[in-house]
C-alpha cells in the first residue's frame, strides 16, 4: 500500500548512522560501555537512580514482575485496554491476571476505583499503563498500593518524556518500563529500559537480565573480573551496543519530537472539534502533567462502523489503527466465568469505537490536513 500519510514514522539521520558506525569500528558489539552510557543518560533524563537497558519492553515488564516477587499464588491488577505484553509479562511468572476497567471516555487509563474493588488477599501488584502517554491517576494509585502493601509497576511504553506533578512517568512506582520499538517516540528498532530508585530491585534486575550471572562479558574483557557465579534463574535480555548507540541519539531528539507531537495534537483537537463535533476526543480535560502524545485516539459516534470508517480513510491513503483490542477478548484470556460485560463495560465501549489517527514528529502540516479532511469526509458522506 502506498500510503499518503502513515500511522507513524521514524526520525533517523546522520547522527544515528555515525553512532552505529562508531560501534562497528570499535569491534565490541554486545552490551558494554555504550549501553552503560545510554543507561546513565536515560536515568538522568527521567530522574531515576537506576536505568537498566534490555532488548525489548516485554522483557522489561517480565523482569519487573519477577523483581517484585510475583509468582503462581499471586494476582496482579492490570488494565485490559493495553497491549497484550502487559498481561503476558504477568503470566510468565505464573501469577494470575485480573483486569480492571478504565476511568472514562475522557481518560483511557486504569481506574483507581476499579482497582480497589478487585483487590483480594492474593493481590500482590498493580500494573498501570499510561495510555497514549497520558498519566494514570498515580497519586490515588500509590495511596491504594501503600494501604494494601502492593507493588506498583508502570508500563510506560507510551510515556517516554511524559510527567505528572513534575515527576517522570515511570518513576512513580517501584519499577517503570519503557519501549523503544520502531513506532515509539524514540526508537532503537527493538529495545526497552527499566528504571527504579530501589537499589535491591536494580541489582536483582541486572543479574536476571544476563543469565543470573554475577559478572558480565564486558567486565571480564576489561579485566574487572576473571570468572562468575550464577545466582538467579536469569534470562538473556541484554541490549546490544548498536541499538544503545541509536538510543543515545534518539534521546537527544526526544524533547523536540514530543514538542512537535504536542503541536500536531493541538491542531487535531481544534480542527476536529470544530468540523467533526460528533467525535469524542479523549484526554481533552485538564488533568495536569505533560503527555508524550504517543498516539492520537478518537472515539467514533455510536452507530458508526469502525472498519468502514477506517476503510474510507484507507481509500484516501491514510493509515489508521486501533489501540487496542481488549486483552480479555483474546482467546487465551477469555474467562466464561467472569462477567466482563459488567466489570469492564467502559473498556469494551471505548474499544468498540476507538480509532488511532496518524501522529509523528516529521508529519507535515499538509499531511495532517489530508487526515482531517478525510475524517470529515468519512463522517459526512
């Protein structure tokens, strides 16, 4: 398909090319000094004590779940309106996933009231997801967690560069997890990062990241160690130097990229509210904080067929998507004994109507105008 406007795009240039070539010329490709520098720079950017780079955000979520001690006798509360990796990471530990509803059509993040209603004696953790880069109600969620002695993991895959009350999303809970997948605000093609202020959690995550080993190949290469022990059942979740080099350059571009996203979103809101008042535009209410504006979701009016609407935009060369099919609707997560229509009614309502419009920093004003015109035409034809 020859798209006139794609859903997302990457912003890569000579800086990333040069950084990658420098790594190739160095002769050291696996996790080493470049990755350590990336971790230090990312930790400083978000204001965390520790940052640990991994090969993708799913690995980050898995390590976070393991680090806080989730296991087969435990339950973790998560939103169903998320990418399936959020739920899968919990399942990898043997723990049970319990789905909480979202707040409202205006705020598509996990609902604190729904969390409170679902807590049992088996609940051990809350996993929040900052949908579209907008903050969950972290003050309320942290109060609930403290009251019940629960760990909090932040799925901040959408939220790099976002903040609430001056504090970076991903740094509110025990562990935060970021994604650097190809469609994210900054990318390493594949890659992820965990952040935490807890020294013990950080050490446990670092050990589990690389086979449970007490020293790394880089340490031995530099002469800092000559052997190693294996003290945990670890994994091979390391990030290589090539992707870390890309990540360092992408991190420099992130503030300007997020600012451009905010400009585009402001125009979307103004023009669509004026020309297509029948649309619902989530996250319009003032809740404070700074969003990363990762995606731009809209909610179609009741009765408008989502796939017909998307097909009309496709005919105009406009790529769209939807975020997300609710996790509880997938075969592996269906549970006939649970009345999801009652407990997750807001999630199901939103998922049936949500469409994601194109949004990326290199998107031109002319491209955005094409999208707006196509949306208007699809709703009025």
